[in-house]
């Protein structure tokens, strides 16, 4: 079978492996779709300090069920989460599951961009396989992981009813964040984005103001209009550029929160006015990744119709064309969300 991997820096290519089998406690899944995430692109650029496994937003059909696995049947339509915490260490005991040392060591084999992938026993045991409701299409299913990341972040920072939110970087995950905030009762929601296609996706999702950050003072003017000059309750840094993080600190109100949400540039430094942050009581809260309860909750929101996301997938490429999928995903002007599809689609 074929799978997509980093061939060398800057190049994703197909490789061959024997079809994986399901050992005791394991499951294999035939791929339907897996989104190309911004972090996959950063791995390609060599800007992400992790192992180079690509693809972590997969949905598909269960191909084989190993001995002792209960509640999962052949042919089930599923979403599979690649990382699971240990639920036993002191980091987990404090509820910081995504920062558990085990979390980022767990993964699918050989990754989400594979015609068939193996779900290890620890992922199966910790409920990383979610059965999709029949109403949830493959496109929406492939967005559950990034949407879960947004929900984890929102719960971490807290989003009171009516809170104003500004998302800097309305790429796929920023758009999911903005739409989720909208569906969870945020008040005014705005954001910045250079790509007109992505700004249009924001407007379709009921975002109040999506502005081009290349226009002078565009973010400041939008926030002033949206909040009567007060500043937003929550500014979300959904891109990796350090200057954007700094801009976020300047857009929040007194006592407001900046959520570091997108993967920052490797080695990026925050050049912010510390006395200003101190005197205005600005909180900086990082949020990385997601866990099963939030993924299950965003699935419920999609099933109930209160979170609409399927229209965010703008391009689908069969796994044989994975290199083109990555090229397209790296061009914000030409795509919103790109997914790679497999035999189960
Ligand atoms: Zn992702
Ligand atoms: Zn742990």
C-alpha cells in the first residue's frame, strides 16, 4: 500500500509498505480522507520540532479489528485521533492532557496519509476511535481534529456568553475557531486574513468582520468598530509569525486574553511591551492540540447542526497526488482546506 511521507526537506512523496495488520487490541482503518494541516506544511519546511509523521486528521472505514477490541466493528465509519495522553502522570492529573509526555509520542502507523493505517492498542484503549454519525460526511469528519483543538483552546481560555473575539489568521484552523466561538455564544467575532477566498469563508460562517492585515491599521480599526474602542475580550493568534502575536497583545481590552493557538515559528520571540501587558493585566494562554472529550463534543455540535464546517474543504486529492495536495494547501490564495482521499471515500 501507498503512504505519504517526508522524502527530504521540502518534499512529500509516496512510499510503499506492506498492508498493516491488526494485532491484539489494535484496529486498522482504510482511509477515506485526511486533511493537510498547517503543521504538516511546517514539518515539510523543517519548522516543527517533532518526529516527521504526516497526517493526523483521518477518517475512514474499519478494515480489521484485533483480538480483544470491543465496540468497534468491520466497516464502521470512524474518525481516529493520533495522540492520546497516559491519564496516569502528574501532568494528566492536573488536567493538562495535551502536555502529557506520552501524548506526542503516540501516533498512527505509518500516519494519516496512508491507504490503510494501524491504530495502536494504546490509542484504541483510550477511545481515540470515534464512530461518525451517519449525518457527518467525510469532509466534516476530517475537520474534527482541528475543530477539537479550537474547542480545547476555548475551554482553556474561557469564553463567556457575548465575549468579543478576534482571530489573527483565518486559515482553516482559525476559521474553525471563529465559527466555533460564534456557535458557542460569542458576541462580536472578527479576524484578519490575507486570502480573499478565506475571508469569504469567514463571512459565510457568520463572522462579523474579516479584514486584510496588509491594509494599514485594518485590525485596529475593525476591533475599534466592533468593540466601541474598548479592545476585544479574546485575541487568538492562529498563525506562527511573532509580529502577529505582538499585534494580538495590543488588540485586547484591559484584563483581556491572548490565546497562543497556531504553531509559532521555530525560535520565534515575542517582542511585546511588557509593562503594557503588566499594567493592563493581559493574560497570555497557550493551547496545543486536543483530546477525546472535545473531539466528541465538536462531533455532537456538527451532528446538531450548530457548527457547520463541511464547506471549508475546498480541494480533494487522491493519495497518489499528495504532492500536489501539499502544494495547493501551501497557497492560501488558492485554497481553504485541502484533504487527501483514500479508497474508502
Ligand atoms: Zn492539525
Ligand atoms: Zn500523562
